[in-house]
């Protein structure tokens, strides 16, 4: 209602100014600009309405590392129309930290009323912020323009805070789902990290890995419809076909499994080579 009232007032002021002397031309120009701004603002989302096209099909591969997540990433990219990227040098983690810093700063100064009275809104427009973060993520991963499902894999998540960073990411992308990749054999996971990344205390790795797994389970219980847990020890054609059903890719069927990063190494196939012999989809896919 405030915007509509201002719109009417601006129209009246502009109508009154049109026959005025030349010295009023500058004010008339500013009023015309104000009208254009109001028109643009009327198209922006409200606090309760998500941004246009926010329901983008997206998939996040969530892992703490050495749990088969690269194989999972490449299995996803065999699905026609999928372009899942990663890893992204903790891209989302840095954006989440920025979000948290701004939250803390606004909360801090909100309690100091003298700092909030001079041309500052009392709250932030979370809908517009979510839209901005969505565009930033898409700009960072830069998926194929023809992709129908996008996303990324990451092993750098805030497990110490119950995956609050993933929660925000799934708010930013309200139609996204998360594949929670983990490993039951904690000793093997710790050994794989040692073999691939260097020497780490085995006891600490096993303790951390168990904590990560518990956090994933808790997150899955909170969002059972939007998360799918997948253990490395369960990798099978049947399990990946269950994953396809979870993703609502009912027209596709896996016939085999890729095995990237075997032997604690890293794959050199960074270009997303399609293996057409491991998945079959009917023409509607």
C-alpha cells in the first residue's frame, strides 16, 4: 500500500510540474526516475514470495571426503541433462560466512537504536537476499546453459554447526535435494585420507568421521523428503537406481557403476566424459 500511495503522489506531482517553468525540469526528471524505480520495485518479490524462477532443479553432493563422492558426482553426470560441478574451493562456505557476518552485524547494531535511525531499514529483505545468493552460486559454478538439473559436490561443510550452511543453501534453492555421501568403515576412511592427503592422527580422523556421519543422519531426519543417504559400502546398481527414483528420474536406469578415485587416488577425468553404456533412458528423458 505504501508503494501505491507513493505512486499516486508521484503522478500528481509530475502532472503539476509539467506546465511549470524550465527551472522545474530537473525535478520533473527526478520524478520520472522515481516512477521508474517504483515500477521496478513493484516487480520485485515480497518478503513472503520467492524470486522468479527460484524453483531450479538442483542437487548437492555432500561429503566429508573419501566416501565415494566423486564416483557419485560422475554417476549423476551420466544422467542426460545433468551438469553437477565441483569441487569449488569452499565457494559456498565463503558465501555462508559472509551471510553470517552480516547477520551478526545487523543484530549488533539493531540493539543500538541511535545507529539504526539514520536511513537504515530495521530488517533485511531475505527474499531478495536469497535471490542474490542463488544468482551468485549459479554464476560461480557456471553450468551448461542447456542443463536441466545443476548443482555441485563439496566436501567442505560446517559439520560443527549441524550443517547450517547446507540448510541455508537449501533455502536459497527451495527445490534442491542433497545426496549425503558417507562411509561406514571409519578406519578405511581414515586410512584413505592418510594415503591421499598425508599423515593425520588416525584416532582423530575416526572421531571426526563418526561425528560427521551423525550430523548427516540428524540432517536427514530433519529433511527426509529432500535428502538421500548413500554409503560407499552399499554402492550397487540397485542403490543408484533407488537414487534415480529419489531424483524422480523414472525414465532412466543404471546398468553399471563407475569407480572414480579408486585406490585412494584422484581421477584425471575432469571433463565429465559421458559413459553411455552404464545408463539407459527412454526418449522422454
